[in-house]
């Protein structure tokens, strides 16, 4: 828990402070072994139940580029990528995440990863030949929060397609941007990922210091991953970046043209958190994919940490459009190292959905403004009470 | 009422036919006098209750250009306009529309307007000096549907600001695009406006031929005005065009920055009808303003008329985002020629909101697809039952 | 010849007046027969020498949609079009234009076209079955300026692809916008096309009243065709519109990716004349194609006519980038009704290129500003003297 | 000098290899002291001769935000910045660069900077109170290539304006992106900056291994600075980033509207090197400013280094538009630590301008293609021979 002492309110309505205004009473043990030096989120290993349907979604519609494929697995990458893949679609019986995979700076960082996780009793598996094609020596772990994390350095190089405009579509995805994980106790998760070397860039809190979500980075963008408060461990979404906002609108248009608009869950819109323009889709298995563009540089060590008030209805959509309930409640299972789904534990802290939309919720556009929410917004913000 | 015989289903899911698949059993009398030759919708004369608040909205936020103003009236124009104004903000006791004003081709068309409306018993008032500054000889009428319509030809010319990029903002409004009127009986309204020379470009119907809305044009865009089924006569919205989609997103961003995001009622999104990109705002009096861009050329006499199925949930938002209830139910009063609000008559035909969202509604993304609406859409489409 | 009396200088540096500040001492005879009522430029019938190479350019690169094709002819249309085609590529021995084709309002307008041209001694050919597939009763003429003009009303309807975002590419061409014709005597051409019903929207003149080019419209955009002063009759370019500026940049990017960037002749840039964003390409035969977006509405009868000073270096490129000499000197042959190239007559009036760039030219950014052109612009503006 | 052995040709026409395909026969001594850990290029300290004219250019036109100003100095920042400034405009007698300033990770890195440069005999000056307002302890040096380099860690924090869309203009500059330095011997410069911790991302070479320019980064973009071959030490340009391409076009449009289009030196266009969209302006003193958007992530240690052939005419403009001669020949003086201009030494290696445009130059669009450059490109590429 935390408080707003030491935070400075900005002219945009949120607060800034120095990392990190989050404290936990129930920390994961901090290893004495140094953490591996993570470069960036690199790929997600995703289990899908209908490979053909998933291929249609990710390749034919979203336009990810196929590096390699066979009857059971498809290796995909974004335009700008030069490592083998950013997304693996793997045929399996249960839709789930097999790994959140990070690239580390050196081969030696894999030894560090083994030591780091072994010290705190996590299950660790290392495969010199890698878990996926195109990737070499890799370490997979069941992390203390129950997430399957992977670390690797070596990858086959493939051609960066940034100059191949002849292959690009109106909604071209240029980069893997970040992961997002659902976990019951956000401060506990934040503290652990700080131990792993992540830096907090933004979070959402209430006045009592309840933390609803936090964004954490290695590369100098707003995040490589985020912890979203909820029943977990589950995967909230994986996000790809486009160059411009119209690229994201083009994806919506294409889904409409294909009569697949029901793949759109939320957006497009402008985030308050991250200042990025966004869209959330659901793939044929219900895995959530975000399309994202134009956050900001966070690479300085004293980068100001931003805290949004949970009742500020511009925090998740800067235009005040309410979050749909499914976005809060639905997420993908994650697998243990044997390929079985991790059990999901219930969040016991307050629910962001409950405190903001629906019967018990409260949100404001202008803090302290007594004017009622206008008629056209009331219906939207009371949506939650139907659940 | 109408039927789908003679309509051709397109690969996009809507139907095309020749003008106009709409018939009325209760027509307004067709005048024998020829209709005035209308060029385009030219300006709206809008009564607002707090002129300073309205000036802030239309000038400081939306960036319309002030041609002239005094303590009681502000004359505004869009970037591209060379006539005196596209919007008049007039201080008054009740928020309402004083006139939907159209420009006609010649001075003689005003004589035609007088004869056309007099013949069918409408109240007509002509002022050689005009009803608003900058505009000459004008005719105002209470039209058979209860709307205050104005016709004029002469206007002072002002400088077109299209090349004055130094004055332009990220959300620059370049043109007045159209009006939208709420009226209980859409086929009756369509037939009357066809008599006045309008051509139907698109409409929304159900399989029984109930017409929920129709779009009609003089200039070769999708519309100069539209008839939306509902309690009327009321004004649904006035629409301004931007050049590009990002200009519309910039308006949302600016409203967020100013903590005025509750002015956003619906969108941004892509319309099915018109294929335009859109956003709906509410001004300080609740008058609805649409921002709109990129519909299509309709100027050929055999331009295909498009009919959308009312149950097609991509008709009003091509991305399947549901319409908020207030958008269906709320609208502005219109004034008679004495400045008193016209009484509002209830729509007796079916309600588009009732048949599409909420407890009784039904909508599909893919016609004939038995799959249930996904979980993330169900909540949104059941929104209506709270009203 | 004309003078600047009666013109008003705007804050943007050009002049406005009422139509049309152009007079000719050598007019074509004005027919007493009424002109056909032209709706819009509809398609160009283009002879190409290598059909496969042209198909690659217009279909594979520019993404025009094939309505129909065989070994000798390809019929192409833009996204928004519902008539059969906007461009015909016809295999032939000499690269040239076989027809500038306009759609007229009614079948009877074809009789008017026959009478109009017959009266002034032009060669006329009428084919009830049309000259191209998908088009019915048509009239072709050798007009008084030597151009092959076609008029038709009837066309097969095809599906408008505006909602088919799944078929669209980053550089999607949505509309045929205009033609541009090279002719030695611009005032003579303007007067003739005014007789045919065109209205002047903009022109370029010097202080002595020499007219270098004029833009003329039927539909309410800046032009359906333009007269560019030069050796003629020749075709300067045919122009297609995109929705947004980034679509035009995407065409450049694709040409770069395909190592076909030498197809770019001039631009991209912002026109002074028309205020549109533009790009000029050259097809495999050297036919010039413009890509164009965002001019302004011109449909009012008193639409202000804009006159640009020929020495204003922002007139053709509002950013002051000089015109490349080939753009002034190169153009396509046009055919007579037997399919033979029309002889080209030399322009005897002043040359825009000579008076603006090169050894004898003079251009200014700020009129009356004594400061020399900066070093980085001098080289560019002296380019012409190498020819 | 280098060779193409070990390079792999890509499908886009350039080569990739591992860092760095550049070798020097005349290296600067490599210090044994460790280099300071540079985060990123942070600000340029720029001497201007007319402060009011410069303020108009950078504030009124380009929209940089004033953090602080007095009669002699103006401190400016981009939208996203939270340190005190990205650009200092300082009134002085000779237009020049007083410092290229980099932010380092820790206060201790300033000790490292002192040791690093002292060891190799460079003049070093440290000021605990900083050289500019808002910045603390700073080290300035005359680096071995003659450039005034600054290093600092401490800065006052100011509000990041990313969410303040109400303050933003169509051409909003969001980030300082990079510097560019002119130096006679590029391999020597590269080697020295590698010693300082920079990584090469791209370069331009000929088949003999002559290096014409190289791009080097600390933050994971294509560069924080670049070495451009030419008479030096001089400053080639300072670059700011926008979010989207239309923002850059808006700057051109605004310059046109203000009749300041002669500030545009080159572009807009797409770079081959960096894949970014660009524009080059010249400020009132002739200092060159680039506006830049959308390069790619380079943060992995094995990021492929790209080598462009100097004769590839898509290397500097991917659309094949030739570079104007002034862009090669003109640049700004740099100052020594006493504020006197550094003497300029002539480049003795081959000149990129001479080998590519003008009388002696040679460029190709498709390597090995025998077809002559088309007529419309010849004039442009022969431009250089007038100098």
C-alpha cells in the first residue's frame, strides 16, 4: 500500500513521483543472485486450439509475417523484427500461454537466470537447443507468481522487412511492444519484477493506496510487461505496435469488411496510462491482442513515475469511454512447464471494475466537479451492474 | 413501406437498388410549383443559453473561425467556407434550432421557395435584408414536418482560409457537411424532401419495410440532411467535416486534455451508412455535433441507393460498437417562426433502439451465423434494457 | 489577355475574382446548340505499348481494380466507382490517349453533343454500342482544340468497393479526379470549354495577363480538366484521388521497395493551385499519372476564382519546391478518331518554365522582398538552364 | 577502409553485417579509462545572431515549448521532455554550436568523462553549477575531432506535456532525436565514438570501402549522432521527432502559409538510411534542423549493421529524389571552450556529392540495370555540376 504523500499532481490530472510508489506486505523473497540483464520482451509462445483459424487471424487479417511453419506450429514476426519470431502459434488442447519470452543481453545471462530462480525455489528448465525453432539456449521457469517465463539470447537472424513496403498492409504491425499479466496482488508482483530488473513507469491507485495495475519496462518504452489486478496467474494480452494511428483504424475497417468486427473487444481509443493509441482484439481462442502506438521514452533512470487515480475516468481511456466488463474479467490461462494450466487464484484486493463502473462504482471527468455525469455517459458507466 | 424485391445484396452485406426503395401511405401534398434549386446545406441558426460557454466550445475547442460577433450573436465558419457563416450561435432562453439554412442557385429560387411552400399551406416569411448578418434576401418557412427551413442565395464573401495553415489546429473543421433531423414518420419525410429536390443515397430498413432512417443529398456527398426516426420535429445533429481521420482523433485528445471528455457521446468510429469516419459530441446545451470525414461521391443520377438491414450491427458502426441509448433518444427542439418551440410528436413506428439493443433487440455481425454474440459484446448490446 | 483590375489580393498571396478573368482574341466559334450536361470526367482510354508492363504498374503497384480484361484491353476502376471503369489500357503501337471520356446526365445529352460539335464543324462519331466494354451509346469527337473527347450516359453498374477494406492497400486510389490537357493557347481553350459548360476555378497569369494554365470543373471540385499551356494537343496527366496524404506517401514507399522509384517524376508536395496534396508518376510508356487528395468544394455559382501570379514560387508547390523541367516539356500524344496521333502545334505565348526557372526565370517566395533566394534554393531554381 | 566481404545483401538492396564494417588507419588514441555511460543526446546549445528571429522560428513556427527565457537565452523543450530543455538559443556574435550535450546515467559518469578525455589530452572544463540553467554538474570538452561535447546527469524536472493536447499544434515536435556532425575522416570519428560507447547502426560506403557517413546510437534508435563526411568539425543538423508523417507535412504547410517556404532545404521524403520520414529546414542563421519520424528499434547487441552503397540513389532518399548540393556543402561552425569558432579542416577522402550527382557522378535505382535514368531524373541528378 502507498499514499499520495510525495506525489506531485500535474496539470493533466495525474500524479508524478520517483520509482516506485508501491509497497508490499507480502513480498516474494529477493534473490541474492543478480538478475539476468533483460533486453526486451521478445515473443509469446501461444497455444491455440484451431491452428488454421489462428493463422487466418494473425496472418491473413493482421498481416504478421511467417518465418516458418509446419502442421503444428507457426512462427510469426512483425515487420521490424530481425530475430526469428515474436509469436509462436502452437496447436494444443487448451488455449493458453506456454511462455512469456524475454531476450537477454548475453549468453551468460542464462546462467544468471538459472541461479536467480533456483535460489528462490522456482522450477527451472534449461534447453541448450531451445524450446522453439530459430532460438538457441533457453531457460524456462515457473516464476513465483505462477507465470511461465523464458529467457534466451541466441536467435537466428531473419530479414528486417521495414523497407519492404511492397509487403505491407494498411494495418501493418511493426513491433512486439509488450505483454500484460493478470495477478491477484499487484504490489507483490511489482516488487518481484523490480527484483528481476524492471522499472515501474505508471500505475493506478486509489486514495487508500490500493494498487490496481502497474506498468514496468526494460526497453525504454512504457512497458515490456504490466501487472493487472485480477484472478491469476493469467495472460491479459500481448501487444503489437503500428507506426501510426490510421494503421490501427485500418485493422478495424478490415475486420468490418470481413464481417469479423466481433473480434473487436474495446477501442480504438487513447489510453490515459501510456498516452498510447490502442485497440483490443480477441483471437479465435479468445486470447486478447492489443494494437498500440505512440507511447513515450522512459529510458532515463529518474523517469517520473505516473500514478493515476482509479476514479479518474480518463485513466484507461483518455476520452472517457468506459472499459467493457469482459476486459476486466476475461483472460487466458497460462501453463506450467509440463504444459498443464496453472490454477487461478482469486484477487482479494478491491476490484477496479467494481469501484469504477456498475452499481457501486464511481468515476469523474473533473475531480471535485459536482456536476452529474451527463445523461449520455450514465448508461455506459452503469453497464457493469448487469454482470 | 417497402420490400427487398428489386434490391441486390452486395459482398459487403448491404443491398443496392435504384432510388428510392421507400414508399409512404401518408404523403405530404406534392406542390405543383417547382422546387427551389438547392445547392447545399449552408448554415444552422442555433439558439444557445450561455453564449460564453458556447463560444468556448465552438471557437476555443473546435476552432471554428469567427467572421463577426457581438454580445448576442456569433457568426462562425469552417476553414474552406467563403460565404459569411456556417453556424450562428444566438443567445436565447431555450436551447433550440432557429433554422436549417440552405443556399439556392439563384435569387429567383427564393420566389420558387415562396410559391412551393405557400401552395401547401406552410407559414412563410421573407426578409429582403436577411435573418442573419452577412446574408441577403431570405425565405424562412415552417415546413410540413414542422422544421424551420431557410433558403437564401446572396451572401457576403469572406476569405477562404484553406491556405492559412498558420491558423489551423490539429482538429481543423474544413466544411459544414450536413444536418440530421428527427421525425416520427421517415417515409413521409423522405417523400416530402424528394419533392423539394433531394435524392436518397442510403437508408435503414427491416425486412418488413419499416424505414428507420434515410439520408438525402443535394450536393454530391451522402447527404445534406437525413431523416432519423423518432419523436419530432427535433434536430438530431449538425455535422462538420475534417480532412483526415487523425483530425477527429485530435478533437478527442484535446477534449481529454481539457477534462472535457464528457462532451464525447459516441465514437469515434467508422459508419456503415456513408462509410465515413465519425465522432459525436454534445455542446454545452446538449446540441449534438458530428465530426465526419471521407464519405463518397453520389452525384450521378443513377447513383446506387444503399439499404442496410436494421439488424446488421455494422450499419451504424462498421466495427460493431453499439450505439449509446442517448444517441437514439435525445435531440434538440426546433423553433417556429415566432421563436417558440415546436411541439414534439411521438414516433409510432418501431424504434431502432428497441429492435437492436437491450432486452428486445437482436443484432448480428454475420447474417445467418448461428454463433452467439461473444461475451465481450453481449454486455454492450444489452445496455438498452436499463433505460 | 487579362489584368489584375477587379481582383482582390488575399492574405495567402493570390488573387480572387469572379469567373473568369480570362479573355481570348482568337475564340473557337460558340455553338448555338446547347451543350450536353456533363456530370464529371469518367474515364481515360489510354493506348499502351506493353500491356503486361502497364498492368503491373496500374494493378500490381497502384492497386486499381480490374473489372474485366482480355489479351488486348484491361478495364480498371477505383475503389469508389460504380460505373464499369475509370481507365482503359489498350494495347497499341504508339503510346497515346484515345479518349478523354465524360459522363453526361441523360441519354438525350448525346444528341446535344452531336449537334454541338457538328455545328462547329468537328468530326463526330456515334456508336450506340459504345467504344469500350461496359459502356453504352457514346459520342466521340475531335474537338476544336484537337482532343479526342467522348460523352456517354449508359454504363453497366459494378460493385462499389468502398466498404471492402479487405481488398485495399496502403496507397488505395478511391476516385478518378481529373484530366489535364496541354494546349498552346490557354485562353482559347478556356473559352471553348466554358461554352461546353465548364467553370474556371483557378488560373496562373503574369502581370501582363498572359495565362499559363487554367483549371475547370463540372463536378464541384477544383477540376474535371485543366488547360496547361504548351505544345499541343497533348495529354499532360490523368489524376486519381486517395483519401489521405499518407496513402500518397505509401505509393512512394512501395515504389522505393520495388526499386521503381524512378517512376516518381515530381513530388510529393502540396499544390498552391487547388490546395491539394500531390504526387506525379510516369507509367511504363511515360504517361503521367497524378495522385491527388484534399482540394475544396467549388459548387456554388459565385465560387471565387483564384489567380496565382506566375512568379509566385508557391503557386505549383506551396512549399516552394521547384517544378522539374520534364513536367513542363513532356506529355502524351492524343489520337484522332482514326487512331492516328494528332499533330502537335507549338505554343507561341510565353513559357511558364522560361519565366520561372532557369537562366531567364524569376520567382519569389515573398512578393517585394528584396532578400536574395537562399543558397539552398538557388541551385534548384537555376536547374532549367541546362535544357 | 572496409570491404563487402562478410556483408549479406538484402532483398531491399542494401547490405547487413555485424558491427562495424569500418576500419581506420589513423585512429584517435583509445583511453584506458572507462567511458561515461551515455543515456542519450539531450540538448544542443546553439548560438544565434538574432534572438527574436530565432524565437519566432523555434517557438512560433515549430512550436517548441519555452521552459524559461530572458533577454539573452531561451530554453526550449519538446512535448515529451521532462528535463529542463532540449535546445538552448543563446544570443551571440557568430552563429555556431556551443555544445552537443548528452545525459549520462549517474553523477559518477562525470568523473569518468573527465578521466576519459584528460587521458587523451583533450581540454576539459567542469562546472558543478552547470553551463546552462536547469542543469547541474556538467563537463564540457573539446573532443579529439574538435567538437564541443557536454555531459551531465542532474537536471530540474519539468512537466511532460504529452497529455496536454490543448497545447499541441499540427506539426508538434515530441522528442529530440539526434545530432549530426560533419567531420573529414568518418572512420576515424566512428572509431573514437565507439570508444565512447556508441554503436554503429548504418553507414554509406563505396565498393572500395570509402566511408561517406555513419550513424551511431546510445538509446535504441538509429542514432544519437552521426558522422557525415565533409569539411569539419561542423554541425550538420539537430533533429526533432514527430509522432506521425502528417505532422511533418503540417510544418511545410505552415511555412507555406507564412511565406517562409524558403526555410525548406530538402524533403519531405523517406530516408533509405534509418527508414525514417524526414524534412530539413534552415533556421534564420542557416542552422539546419531535421524533422524526423519512425525509424526502428536497435537496442539488441547483435542489431544488424546496414551498409548502403553510395551509388544507390535510394540511400538518402528512398524515393530517389536527389540531395540538393547545399545539404552536402553547408553546415554550422562549432565553438571551442573559449567560445571561438573551431578552424575547419578540409575532407580529403572522396566527396559523396561528387560521386553521385553532377558532372562526375553516377547513381542507380536498380543495380546492374542498363536502362538509362529516365529524362525526368537526368536533370535533377546533373544539378551538381553548376556549383
